[in-house]
């Protein structure tokens, strides 16, 4: 039996998405993530080479995709390691390796070049949505396979990091939040719109699986963000005329957001004995000392932030302030800029779908809901510096470029 090249590419993309969205997080100490990164490089090298040799259109923008990606990786992958090394006086290589999740951004040019050499955009989206649903199913399997108490108390930080515990909710396995969030919206839509019986059955199971996961993890804030994100989409982004409601709402949202930030820090002074507030102050003071490029990326193989600053200091828990601490003002600005860019591109691409296909793209709809809530929640969480968020953002950037070309071709065909 001969396996086609398209089938191999689809399988490779499935592995990349499965590992990047934390499907392999719960076994083999997440070592399969490295396999996903390796396959990403292979796809990138193959697609970039084939596109450069075979696509003669002037709008390929080969150099732009290559050098922008390399510059982004250089800033996020190499520079933070150098910064930490120079400030602490340790080897920079472990810190660089600690930032290896940023290498997943190579999937963006890979998807774009694969499309330009003939791989279908719809096929890419179908693979992503299928993988997200499968990750939800696999999470439920691992939830009952893993001894949560033993894992939480494991001396291996990779294993103990998979679980969390509090008195109210007990021991829980940390969920793949991007997959659960996106599948909740996608499965509900597919359940209603799918015409084939097997497809409808699959998405029905996926939808009820997401409900069960939300019940298991009892994550109140992410659940609220899911509901708010869907409302944001329908009130502000579903149609172009509704964008005016967004600008009108900002007159209320911006002052309310500033007030909420002030109240948040006031509460943090006394909450949990002021632990979070003290961590914020450490991050802010350190940022003032290293304002442009930050303190850099730590590595457990050399010296950790806890050994340098305070045993309860974790910059990853401090949202955008943690980004400023680690990557400086440049990094904080770049994070917000790229997040807004991804949201704008997702919204505009979905409007193109409405214009030329007569319906929204459910993957983009779910993405708009996710991106919009993440933008408003940057003070507390910055998911787009981790592999799940990086992969999601990279897919959005690639799809926006792909569909811009595809729909421009439709306009040309109409004129003819």
C-alpha cells in the first residue's frame, strides 16, 4: 500500500498539534513535545524549500515569513537566555533550552507554505479541530488513569506539575485549557450543523466530554471566560456593524478596568498574607532595574528565580507584569501587540468568510472568543508565552494570510 504525501503531511500536522496543545502532557513526562517540535522543523524545512522552488507568484513573501519568524525566535528564544546569563553569571544554554516552547512558532510559516504548495486550508482546520476534540477525550482517560495524590507528591517536578490541589476541590489533573475551551464552542456548533450521522455523533460525544471536563476541574474563572468570550463575539465581532458597540463599550470598560486593577492590588496586599503582592513588587522593582529587555529566562538546571529573589516568587504567575519582569518593556509591548494583531486578523478573516461563504468559520469564532477574553485578562494570565497559546496564535496568523489569498482569488474570478 502506497501512502500519499498529503496523508503523511496530515499525520505529521496531527502529531504537532496533539503535542503542542498538551495532548501528550500526561505521559512519558511530556517528552513527546520534543517530537512535535522536531516534526515542526521538518515540515518547515520541507514546505519552505518546495515553495521557494515551485511557487513563482510574487505574493509568496518567502523572505518575510522566514526572516520575521527567525527574528521572533531570536528575541524570545535566545535573548532571554543571554539576559539571565549575564545578570546571574551562569551558562546561558540551559536558559535557552528552557525557552524551547517558542520554537513552535515555526508552524505558522509551515502552514502558509504548505497551503502555497497545494495543501488545503480546510484540511488544516479539520485536523486542528479533530485533534482538539481528541485531546479532550484523552484528558478524561488520563484523569482516571493517573493516581492524582501520588502524582501531586511526586519528587519529579514534571509529574507533580501536572496536578493541583486545594481544600475545596481536592486533587485535580491540570486540563489542556485551550483544547477544552475551543472544543466546547466547536463541538456545540458541529453538533447542530453536521449532516452526517457519524460526524454528528462524534461531536455530540465531544461536547458532552467538554461539559464533563469542566465539571471535573471546577475551573470557575476559565468557565466564566468561556461564557464571556462567546458574548464578546456576538456583541462586538460577529458582524462588521457591531464593531461600533465595541468602541462605545470601551468608554465604560477602560475606566472600569483601571478601577479593577487598583482594587485587585489593594486586595492582594492582604490576601494570602500578601504573598502575591510581594511577588508583584519584586517583579516591578526588578523591571525598573532592567526596563528594556528584562531579567531573562531562568533554568532549573542552573539557578531559579526562587533562589535569587524569594522562595515564593514565580514570574509565570504574575501575568503581564511577569512578562515585563522576564522580557522587559519590549517584551510586554510585543506580547500585547501580537495578541491584538491575532485578534484583529481572526475577526477580519471571519468577516471574509461571511462575505464569500455566507457563514462564519467556527474555528475562527472560537478563536475570537478565546483571544478577546485573553486580551482583557492579561493582568492575570499570559497564555501566549506557552506552547498551547503560541500554537493557537501561530495558526491564526497563518490562516489569516492563507484566506486573504484565497478570497482575493475569488474576487479576481468574479471580476472575470
